[in-house]
């Protein structure tokens, strides 16, 4: 396992050379739209979410409007994305709570966000970091996979373990950027099924690569 901040800093430096423009790929105009878009992005691609949100936000531009929406209408708009039925109910219910409890505004608090239907820790962290510019590290499947393959944590570590370890190893001012770098590395290079190990700058030190070669 990695033992120093310096080694991870070096890794992130190399990843940034690969993905200098790593950042949020969801389209949004305000924190409310960001929250809804992140909720919709679970187990589907940002590209698919970006296809359905223009119509959704045009018809339901704020929490008051979406909180009063007909679930069947919302389903029809977002039906091309995964889990659209459950997501439709969650974004309507969340919007209703925002309208009634928060005057239509998204709360700037991690744990208040996590009380909203369909909002887990990862989504809340993204909203805090991306929407409110408050340093957090969101751990999705890509960040978790890369962290384990690089040896930042062991394979039995929980998502929370990964988040806390990354927060320990990375300077707080770089949490936001580092999240995107690890995400892009996992999404576009260190893939789940066919990672580009042979062309990876880190393969000689990578636990995953070396274990795989031993097994082969």
C-alpha cells in the first residue's frame, strides 16, 4: 500500500498530464440542477443524463415546479436512463422537501443533503464540492476501483474507508481536482473490465497489475 502523500501527489501529477481538463461532465446551471443531475447519474452515464435534463429543466426549472410534477410525466422525460422509475419518484420527493423545508434552495450541509430521498454520501459530496465549492472527495465506483488498484486502500475497504484515506493523503485544497482526476482515470483508462495496464505509467508499481500477472 502507498505510504506517503508524496507518492500519491506524483501519481496525480501523471494522471493530470493524461487528463488536463478533468472536471464535472454533467450540464447544469445552478445547484438545484446539479443535485438533480447527480441523482439521475447513478448507474448510468453522464452523457445519457445530459440528453434528458434539458427537457426536464425546461419544464420543471426549480424545486417548486418539480416537486409538483406528475411522476408519469417525469418518467416519460427520463425513461432512457437506468432506474428511471425510482429516480423519477426520488427527484420529485426531494424537490418537494426542498420547496417545503428549504424555501426551494439546496441545503449547504452534507448530512442535511443525505436526508433527501435518493441522495447518498457520494451525491452529497459532489454537491458540496462542485456546487458549493466546499472541499470534499466523492467516491464513486471509478474512484473506489482506482484507489484499490493503486494500493491506496486494501480490497476490503468500504467506500467510506476510501474517502477518508484520500482525505488523509491529499491536501484539502486539492480534494476537488483530485476527485476528478481519479474519476477520469477510472472512467477512461483504468477500466473495470479491460484496463489499459500495458500502457500505464504506474504498471510496475501497481498492485492490481502485478497480482494479475502472477495469476496469469
